[in-house]
C-alpha cells in the first residue's frame, strides 16, 4: 500500500505557517491510487486512452493511457510500455506515487514544486509533468449549453456532502446574502449521494448517509432553518442531464480549499456558466497557475461567508461580463488536452511524422494512420466516437482491451 495521510489541516484553513516544501510533502502524502489496490476496487480501475498507438506504412507510434492504477496494470502487462506511455493519476492535487508511470498528472504547472520534487526524488527526474488531470478530458461538445434553457435560478452546485467541500460555508453565505442584499438566493445542489432521500416536499432524509456527510448536512440545515426555502437538493443527476442544470444557473459555486482539479469547474465553464471559487483554492498546489482563464468567473477574495456572498452578488448581477465557454474552448477541452500531452513528451517531437506543436488534430499522417488502424478520424477518436477502444473500466475489461492491442501490434 502507498502512504496515505489525508491532509485535513488544509481543508478549512487557507493560511498555513508551514514552509511551502512541507505543505507540498503533506499534499503528496495522499493519493487515491492506493484505494484501487484492494480486490474489491479492481472493477473500478479506469483505463483511458487520449492518444492511441498507430502503425502506418511501417512506422509505429506509441499511444498514451492514464489510470489511477498504472502500477497494477503495468505489473500485469509489462510489455504494454512498448506501445504506450502510462500517465499516473492521483485523482487529487498530489503528485502520483506510481513507480511505472512515464508521466504524472500534476493538475497545474508549478515549476518551483516540480523542481523541489525532482530534487527530492532524483529517480523521478525524467518523469514528464503534465498540468492536467482526468477532469480536463471532458468532452466540451457533450457538456455544452443546453438549447432553449433560460437562467431561472442563482446557483448550481455539484459536490459530495463531505467535509472537504465546505458546504456549511455556502449555507452561511446564503444567509449573509439574504441579510445584506434582501434577497433569497435560489440554489440547486446535486450531492452525488444515492443514499440521500429527497421527499416530495423537497425535504431530505440523511439517515442512510455516511456519518461525516450527515454531520455536514445537519450543519447546513441548522444554518438555514427552513432550508427548502433556499436549496433544492438532488441525490443524483444523470450526466446527460447536467448541461440543463448548469445552463439554467446564473453561476456555479465551489467552496473547497484543497482537492483535485474538479470536474465541476470544467463542466460549468463548458456550459457557459461563470464559476466562483475561493482565491485560496488549491493555492499551494498551483502556485501562480490559474483555476480558470480570462473572464470565466470570479475568485472570492477571502475565505469567509460574507466575501462569498459579495462575490455571488457581483457575478449574478453582471451576466454580460463573463465568457466562460469561450475561454474554455481556447485553453481547455479534449483537443487541447491531447495536444498538451503530445507536446510535452519529447518522443513525439522526435518521432511523429510531420509533427507541429499544438496541431495533432490537423496532422495528416496521424489521420491516415487513425483511419487505417481504427476506421476513425483523429477528431472522432479524440471525441469518443468509439468508446470501446478509448475508455474501459475494471481489470477484466482492461485485460480484453490490452489483448486487442497486443494482437494488433504483434506482442506476445
């Protein structure tokens, strides 16, 4: 098992007196990778291929896969590295602890942190650091503004009901807003907790939730009193329906201080809904790297309910000030995700025919090879037209897909 100490001291306090190197060590002391080493989690391991191996006119080009269980996969299929670069994914803002990965998802570009890490672990000096995470591989054309949906409520939130998410801070901000601005904010909140029971009168039954989730929601209910006046809770929203909820909101709010990249932020921006996060969100992990680019939303200046309330007021009363989807398409999305990987791994610049930086989807050799090997265009592959060869889950499915590639590339 890998070392795992949940860095709880940073979840509710944005100001630590520790040296930054010690904070980085604390963050790197936790990874979700270790959870997938247990037998009961093998069916939840992901194997995702942003760039697939190609064989065309006698030239073989390696592909790339990422997983939260790279070591398990490579130890079982060591020859997979002949045709793939594995990328480790900690599913947190920590650096992965994988021993077999050729690259790490680091969430953000933070040169000082990277330098410290490679000095501390010289055996990792050749690891490629990618300022990405699985949240960045979101399909920006499936998660997009819903047609003919109008903004009829103030805030949409998606987060689990656990302490790291700081739900009580949002509840206190809602009350602070009502007191200062004389308006009741209308909030829709998806908790991703199927054990939550939502009654017909929109009250919730939290009795079946895990103890720490119950405690967080109890605090929210105590702060708000008649909480149904402010928040409509959802136990779970199907992924295909999420764009409608994002599109109908004037803003999306995240109250966490430390976690991974967070898919919620990407989804909101892609649906053209401005995002609100604390300026201290992941600040130790990202350094000067932004949470979002351009006028995609606002940073809350202080970690307080009052500051959050003021920022919400600013955003919902200036809807024309923000262009989150435009910024997302410029800097993020699957096309940019794949290009970042290709441009960061020196192998491709040295070996890929007709390589041009930031232009993988326009590379004719790649498109010809993609069609020859998989009967897909490069664009269609990137955007998941054949999910069976791009993303599988569970070791049984992973083994079948790897055997498919072994057969294609004549690996015994």
